[in-house]
C-alpha cells in the first residue's frame, strides 16, 4: 500500500479539497495475557470528608474543594447535613466582609448578559466576584436546568470569578438555607462581591431581598404599559432600577424610561431607610454604564454604614434566617414522620371525597404528629 493512498470516494477533480488518506497499521508484538477481558467495573472508593482540610482549602481559595463543599451544603442527605454544618462553623469567623448584591428582572431583561458584563468590570478592577444563580426547581420532576454558567462564558473563564448555579430545591430546604450558606463559604474564600441572580419576578425575589445588602431590578425600555403591569411590591424591594439595553436606537427610549421610573419611585416607599431608590441606564452588550452602577452601590454602602442601617439589616436578616429555618425544619420533620406518612393518604382521600373538612383533617394530622389524642385541642 502506498504511504498516502486515497480512499475509493476520493474526488479526483478536486484534489485540493480532500486531505484524507489511508495508511497501513503498525504491527506491534503484544502479550496475550494483557488482552484478558475483565468486564467487572470497580467503583472508585469515596474519600472521607476531612473538614479541617476542606476548611483550609477554602480559605486558601481552592476552587475544587469549594465546589465540592457547595455540593455538600446543597445535599439533603442527613450524613452530609451535619458535616456541612461543621464546615460552616469553622468558616463563619471569616465571613461577612463582602458586599452582597441581589439581581432580578423580568424575563428577557438581559440578567445573565448584565452579570457577565458587570462581573467582568469588577474583576478588571481587582475584585474577586462570586455569582450564585438560583434556578427554580421543577414542581413535577424536581430538576433544574442550571444553564447560567454556559451563558456567562467570558466571566466563567476569568480567574477572579466563580459561578455556581444552584437549584431552589422546591419547598423542602430551598433558597433559604443553601444560598445563604453558600454565601458564607464564598466570603470565607475571599470573594469581595457576591452577585445573587434570580429568575423572573416572583416569590424567590422576596427571599433573595432578605439575604442581600443591595437589591437591583433590571427592566426593559418602553415604560408605559410595562409600568402598569409591573408589581408595585417588587419595585418597593429594589434599591436601584436599571434600564438595560440602552444602546443604538434604543438609547433615547431608555433615557425616557429612566425618567418615568424616577418619577414613579418618588411616590413609593424606599426599600432602605435613609436611601433614595434611583433609576439608571446601562448597556450590558456594549459595557456602558457599569462604572456608574458600581459608584451607586459604593455610595449606598458608604451611606448605610454611616447610619448603621447596613449592620442593622444584616442582623435582621440573620433573625429572619433563624425563623425560616425553623419553618423548614418543622416542615421536613412533619412530612418525614412515619405516622404522618401512614395516615396522610387516608386523610387526603377523605378530604378529596368531601367526607370531612380540611381543617379537621389538618387537626388530626397535627394531633398524631404531636402525639396527642383527637380530643385534645391544638
């Protein structure tokens, strides 16, 4: 066989457009024993979690250990929960030094593009940036897409940035605990700015507002009808409203939208005591307006720290965290109780059939859960 023999389908009329060749294989002597089949798959033994080593690795900024630690925190397994709490206890003294920023907005407002542009800007300034993207879990399958990292390709390659999409995990232990504890871990690892992104406008925005220092709402141009449909409540949660996509022919309309929001914000109660919520414009596509937004956040931090509102909010958020955790633990304890598991299907069928009221059904369930007889009041 020739050294560079062309295959049968070679197009002789266009030789420059065909580079494939067929070559003879190389004959090598081998030991027959090496070809003995071994079809049994041996699973790699899991290494025990060494809390001290993990804590030291996170404090040193080891990203591999950091990612594994976040997975440990997100796990609902009982054996993982205790180890995660031990790890967090060691890291707690090193947390609390970052500025926590929540970002939300209507679908299509360009949240991921904005976070990539804003995060890259902060990294260029020398800051370490952690992005925690909260993805809603499906109520049917329980799964999440977790695609935010793929949409922030440039930022994900930046050595100063860390991106972690996390599922909300539904009702049993969702955003309340896991995102807050991940924030503690990121702060211990030395990240200066933590960006928490939520999807859409809904209940998760209220939860995130209670765990960040500064909360911004991303909106689109064309206020008019949009303002009529925008919930007043979500606007009252924001410390800043950012009109994104202010570029090209859309720039003039963006400035008009900014002016309309500023007029409306004048009549709303501010989200933070002593701070006036403002509207600004930016273009995440052209990286315009990032400097102004960062100056606004810095001004907010300086003002609230001078008045004591900054620390007061964090203390209040910690208190709310305690109560939300109590509710979560009670919910988990209730639904995992063996007596409740056995009784709940029967009670459900009776209520659905219309043979008893919902209130009496709940009273019986809680009586069984608390170990009381049916005659004792709750």
